[in-house]
C-alpha cells in the first residue's frame, strides 16, 4: 500500500482456466515423481501424520525485463519446521518460456552464506526445467532440516533473459551474480545485494502435527511489511508466526501474500503492484499448500487511488468470502487502518474507510473479525495512527505497529477453538 508517489518498484496456474489447464499437469507430474524416491505417502493418501503446508509465501508480480542472466539467491523466512521441502517456481508474468538452469535450497546465515548442506533441487528427476509462459512448477521434494522462524536460501540460475516474475518489495536482502551459475556456492562473497525476490513464490514443508494447516494473509503493503526493518522479518505475518510458534498444541504455518500498492478491485498503480486481490485469490490463497484460513486486509489503496466507494469494496469482499467458503476455507476480515495525514487523504475517503470498517465489524459476513484499525489508531484521534506505531508516513506501521497488529489477532479464532 505504498504511496502513489513513493517509488516505481511497487511492484494466474492463475485465475484463468487456460493457465490452470497448462500448469496443473506439470505440477502433478513433478509432485508424484518426487515422492516415490523419498518413500513418502502420495498426495492422495489420507495420512494424519504429515501433510504439506506453506512455510513461506511471496506473491508474484510483473518485474519487467532487465535482460538478466545469472544466479539469484532468494532469502526467505520460514514460519514452521519440516524435514522435507519443496519449492514453487513461477513464470506467471513471463513473456516466453523460462529456463531454470540450476536450483538449490539450504539454511541461510545473515549474509546469505549456507549453513549446512546446500541441496540441489530437481524437477521430475532433472536438474533443469523450462517453465511455460504463464505457468508455475513444483520441485521434487528433497530432504532438508528446515527450522521454524529461520532464513532459507533458494538459489536459482537463469541462463537466458526473459520478462521477470518476482516480488518487488521484499524487505529482505537477496543476492545475485551476473551471468554465472553459482547456485551451488556456499557463500555470497562477491555477490550483489538487492531487495527483491525473483522466480520463487512459495516454499512448502511436509509438516508434522500439531501444524494443522496454513493461514494465508492477503493484502497490500501493510501486509507486505513496507517500512518494517530490513532483514528483521518484522512484518505482521512474521509476528503472527512467532505467536503461533510460541503456543502449545495445534498451530498453523503462515504465508504472507501482501503486495505493495495492491488493490482489491483494480490495478491503478501498474504491473509491479500486482493484479487485484479479486484476480489473484485462486493463485495466492486457494492454491497454497495446506490452506485452512485466510486473513484479508485490503481496500485502502482503492480508496486512496480510485476514490472507491464503500458499496463497491463491500461487494468485492463478499465475492472473496464466497470464493473462500466454496473452497472450504474460513476467512477473517481485517479493518482498514488509519491514513489521515498521508498523501492523498480526504474527509470523503475517511468516511468510506469508516463505513467499510463498520460493515466488516457488524455484518457477520466474515467468519471472524480482526480490528487492526483499533489496534493501531491514536486514542485521541482514531483517524490517525498512534504515534508510537507510525512509521512516519501516517500510512504504514513501524515494527511496533506491526507487532500490535499481530497481537490483535485471536489465535483461538484462527484455530477454531471457540
């Protein structure tokens, strides 16, 4: 939910049936080919001991064509642990087939150095794969001890330039080389740091009980963690993952599907802001491994960018609620946080925000409600952020504000314990 004037890097398997027909057979083939060598139960078995969940997620956007070839080491933060892992790679916004020349995964230190084994990824047993335009693929499962609340390094070698698919506003340092295949290297000495993820949009683990599934947080830059401390993993979904990890008994993994400048209804801010939530809900939520619950926090950019009215936003929410329920998911609505003092703001926009929040709180349409607005507002002026939680732009929380948002979530509501 970055400012319109903030910067230019804000930044469907997809909603379209054509892409689903293209991508799903590829994924299925990779999945079942990779399970047999590990001696794991097939995806169709009814095993309560282990099941796939998304330990990390990052919604893809169109990054443009940078004429890039080389190796990208994406550093991603896990929510739950597992001993078997697989990676989803994406060419959703590619303008041609994407060749993955080589790919590895390992546990990462603070500078991208691999701690322990750097494990090669395969695809139906092969070390390379070409991803069709508009498709995604899953790697074969591999054995790796993945810790909870830790960094993983997903290293991908791209031998040929193409339109890039990635995630612009990662709040995380990623490392690249130019032209060479260094995916199997254990260090990042001489690599160039950047602040985006490329070509990877989820990491799944075969989780043990008591991880009952995945909660997906879908939203804009506030869910994306914009203005949080770089490399601190201080987004509110990360803080939620820490709260879940600290409890005893049943728990959930967390996948963060926030995109800076994203909207519920439109794509006013361009390709790097992603397609609207209504258009990406299948790919970024329903198709996530193990998804059980959804937290929706979206709409402030529609108000700020398009002067969207409350009835239009409510209709959008109702559509996402219907889609979630049709897939057997629970969906929880987050109230829109204050934005007075940011640019743009207007009394009319504030009236829309308050009307939307009143509907979220009182309609009963969601399976539950999280009052993010109350958790972050100034007690003397609820139209503004609490100064202790304001990053300085009067729109995005700081680290303490993101923690306050995570603290506002009733874990029992997510886990069905009421």
